């Protein structure tokens, strides 16, 4: 008497993949939908495809094969069957063994298909089970620029986020595939406006601008090219381009940016200018060699981004009044600190926009010049020809300026020249990479600048971070919705938060519930005590205590005010302020 085969649900329960209740749910769903139990369980989300296939292998006494395994992939024999037959039947030959052809299949019950293959090959078949997605990944991945990923997932171009349509339309994709079949590298026309690649790149740039994107990241991976947009400071995956399009897309971008298309071994920089809705938009392009090809980042520079006005930067009334007084001083150094992407350039440009009057001569030294200002003399660093920060600064001082902006104090030489400029009657703006305002003093001294120069020249230091601003769809968070962990991090009592703290509510216009960004600030005004501490090389912790005693509001404190007035959420402040 033949031994009865265990049911799939029983095997999965025995393996600990699901429980009995989930098995019953799967059976009921299968009966209602007409699907198999395995498919029904996957639909319900209680199990994944790989677990089902492993259980099927145990049920039918077959071997399970993971096509993402390198050893298994080496067994694949494409010559055994026509590609059309493999695609039609969703099978992959794995070579001969013991007079049999090992065949990766996904459906152990398709006996008719196995018989047809035996007849076609004129030999016995040893079926082995693999996931359907892995089989499709191998058969279709080449044409789609994908492959087989570990864990059983098909690495064809993934569905874009937020249910957006793929940027790679079928027509574009097919056209590019045909072009690339002829030649991977020489190829396709990346200059003609009718070229599919050109249309695709134009779509990416246009969409990014319209979606308020600040950076476009094009990152070659092993099996695809990942496209990400940074919106409101947060990166989100937009699409995955087929691997076959990599060279074409990167060549088009480099051509537009004025880069050397043939050079792929060293980093390159360039600029692109296009018009979107009759507005000129600049893109600062950076290409950097990476393991799977050149990674390209495009920084979007909107002309109105730095002319938003001081009142719209995020200043509370007290800080705004102080800031206005500082930027109107006749001399000294005003430093803005913070990590990359914290809005330092925007803040300083906004200050220059206020000071840009006919009676003021303003000169800037930048690397690179991001925004062009009428009435301001902007000099771009070109180290290749000797036009360095120190060279520009020395030349500046002979131009009799009132205000000088130094893009960044990077070393002792630049710092000393900037300080000498401040001590000889110039107002100097610059940036520094430190985590907070008090650390700027110790950072400059660590560069090798004499403490007495630092103490005597610095007028104020302001640290800042960018936070996402709640969209109008926001709602008051209930007491149960308040996260005590984040409230503690920003030093806000629960009783003070009830009825005042808002939560982000996603909507069509703002899928994350946030739209736009503002800054939180930490303003340290120099006084006699702080200057004395700097002169004595005191640690930043002591300088911080003195600054707080003198009235400095920390980043967390400024952020807490923005939480209570409904601008943002405690989670945002905790994220950017490094609260602990």
C-alpha cells in the first residue's frame, strides 16, 4: 500500500514556518480563491515563497536548489534547451548527472511539462525545485538588467516607491535593449534628442525638480542601477534602471555636464543647466569611480533656494534679532557650523542678500560657486591653476571689500588669512564642520591657529541643522500617540506636550506628512569669559557651559520650541540634534 503524502500545511506546521491557525486560514483562502494552499499562504503574508518551495520539496521528495548560490549557478547549462523553451516552461537545465538531466522547476505537479521535456531531450529528467521568482530572474534578468539575488528575490527592476510609475517605460526599455545588443560601450546615441536614453535622462531631471528633490543619486549595483531622490533631507529609492542602461545613462549625464566620457578611473565634476517651467535650474554633477561603475550625484541648485529671506530660515524671534545685529557689524568673523547638508551655505547667502547694497563691496571665495548673485564678486577655487583659497583671499584684501565670504575654513593657512582680514576691518563669513557652536573654537586652535587670534577675531558662532516641517495635514497627537522616548530626548515633559505636540499625517501632496525644511539654531555670542576660555585652550565642554550661562539656547532647546509651536515633531528634533 502506497504511503500517503503529507499535506503542505502539515509540513509547514511541522517545520515551524506557520502555526495550525495560519494553516487553516491558508486552506480557507485557497478554497475561496481557487489557488493552491502555498499560493494562498503567500497572499496572506504569513510565509514567503522560499519556505513554500522548501516544503514542496519535502512533500514530493525532491531536492531544493537555491539559484542564488554560486555553486548552483555554475551548473546551469543554457545549451541544453532553447531559451524560448526554457521561458515557456519556466525551467533551467542544471547539467547531466547519472544519465539524467537535472532540471530546476517550480511546479512539481506539472507532469505533462516534464514528459514533454523528456521527449525533447531524449533522456530522463531529475526535477529539482526552485522558486518561481528565481527562475524568472535568471531567464528574464539578462534582458531586464537583473539577476538572481540571495534570499530568493528576483532582482529585476524593482517597483518604484510610493506606487509611482517606472521611469523606464516599455518603449524606452525595448529601444535601449536593441541598441545595447549592438554595442554595450560604443553605442547608443547619447546626444540626439530623440534617443531613448536622452528622453529617460530628461525625465529623471524634470521629475526630480518638480518633486522638490535636492539631490539625485545614480548608483550602479551588481545587477541594476539604483536611482534615489533626496527630498527634505531623506533619501528614497525612486526606481531601478536595467543594468544594460548603465553606460548609456552615465555617458549622457557626463556629456551634459561637460565631463570626459572616456575617463572612468578618476573623479570628475561638472555642471548642467536646464529650464523647467521657464526657470533656469543648475545641477552640480559629481562622478566618482565605484566597484560596479561610476556613481553620479546631481545636486539641484534652484535660484530661489537662497533667497527665501531670513525670516523663513527658521529663526525664533530672539535669534533673528541677534543674527541681524551680528551680520551688520563692521568687522570680525561670523562662523556657521554643522555637518554637510545642514543649510550653512543657504544661511550665509541669505545674510549676503540682506547686505548686498550699492554701498557694500562683497567678495566670495567658493569651491564651487553654487549660486550666482548680481552685485557680488564671486571667485571659484581652481586648484589646478593655483587659484586656491589662500591665493584668492590674499587677492581679495587688495580689492578693498567690506564683506568677505570664505566657503569653508579647511586648514591653518585659510584660517589665518581670514582672521587677519577680520582684524584689519573686514566682516568675514565662513563655515566650519563641527557638531556644535562651542567646538568651533577648539577646532580652529587644533588647526594650528594661535588661541589669541581665535579669541580676538571671532564675533559669533552659530551651529544649525535642518528639520522637516509638518504639512498642513498635521494633527494634534493624542496622549497615547506621544512617544515618551523622544519627548525625553528633547527634554519635554509629557504634561507639557499633551494637546500641543503634532503628528505627521501623510497625504497626496506630502506622502511622508512633511513638506519643506527649516533650521534649528544654536547661537554663541562671544563675551569676555568665552574669549578668555578660548585663549586658555579650555575644552569645548567648559566653553559650552559659559555660553549657556551667557544665554545661548542649545539646538535641542530651539527644536523644542518648534515642536511646541507645531512646526515639527519630537522625532525630527531628536534625529538632527544628536540628543542623548
